[in-house]
C-alpha cells in the first residue's frame, strides 16, 4: 500500500480511539517494550506525543526509563531538523506550532551518543518500513546516528503487509511494539 493511503487509513483509525483506549493501549505498549532486548543501553531518545493526533502516550515508557536510571533524550524541531536535549528535573517544555511538547533549552546531545530511539509512526510493514507524517525528520535524524542505534517504532496497530513506495533514504526499524506483540526486524 502507498504511504499516502496508509497515512489516511491510520489517521482515521486513531481518530476512532477514545482517550481511555489510548491510555490503555499506551500502557500495554510500555509493558510489551519491557520484553525487548534493549534495556542494557544507556541513552534513550523518546518522543513526546501530539495529543491532537491521538499519538501513543509515552509517559509510561518515560517512567520506565527513569526508573532504570537511563539518560533520556527528547527532541526539538529546529527548522528542517531535530535537535536533542537531555531530560533533567529542570527541563521546561513548550508546545510547538504542531502541538509537540519540546524542551525550551538545556543540555544538547549529539545523535552519536544515542543508543535507542523510540520512533513515532502511523503505520509499519512486516519488514520494518514505517510511515510517519511525511516530513522526514526521523529519517534525517536516524541517518546522523551511529549505525548500531536501535530503532524502535511504537504503534497502536499491527503491521501492514507491505509499504510499496519505500525510498532509499527511508531508514527501517529494528523493532516495533504494539499493544499485543513485538515485531523484530533484526537480521531481516
């Protein structure tokens, strides 16, 4: 299926979810993520949700990371790219024009320090390709990370069979976590 069609399909699916369903599915995703072989790492990049787009609430994952004493990195959009900031007790947030909570300032982190990236997406397929909103922020960001960075998608929904219009610059996932199961694309 084409990315543009998947964006429409999964945006519509998300709009049908109640706040209670989003909260329950987000908690299930956090619990399933605990089964992944990623927890020995040190630096974890996590997105904060756009609530108006019914994105996965990452607060539970954030609590897990903090409980495991991991360094947590959060993104900030700067023109056509993402900057990355260490989350601390003094980090202050402000919503950007899309409704994304972003750090106002803080300690900037080089992408090469990051070990694991939790990636927002609308859809993904059985071989690890993903569909976001089409701006390319995460592909650009992931291309600047170390080759061994672990890329973990988070999705309310199961995999599509195949995304048919994948581009050479599209960076595939290593794992994707849904409320029911974990998908692994390592070695695919």
